[in-house]
């Protein structure tokens, strides 16, 4: 809560959670993340304005993005945002939790 663009989260796999990332009243920079096998991938709440780019949202059961938009990201469900696409990311072995491309 309260982070600005200088707060950066990058190069992580976030999985097996109810809510992968929850952002409240913040505008962090989030890129090169793989957010998989959560109930919800990411939610922005209470004037959240994250800068989300180059991420993968896949196998999230309820929704990928709630209250926020990504750019140039691979999103399983069609989503608004510049350059987003829905092609299978072709993980090496998702059954063994290997999410390398």
C-alpha cells in the first residue's frame, strides 16, 4: 500500500494462492512476472494504478486481472490493454510446476 513507480517487482513466478497480487492505493512497476494457478491473478483496489507489462497470466481459475490493466502481456482470458495476446505460453511442464518457456 502506498508504493510508487520506483517500487519494482520483476522476474518472479507467483502461484497457488487465492489472490496472486493485491494492490491497494499504489502504483508499483510490475514486469516479467508469471502469475499462474491462483484463484485471481491480480487485483487493483482503491485508486491503484500499477504499471503492468510483459507478464503472463495463466491457469488462474476465477479471473486474471481485476481493477487493473496490463500491457504487452500474455493473458489467458481476453483483456483490454495495448499489445496483450491470448496465445498459449507453452510452459515446459506445468504439471510439474515448471513454468519456464
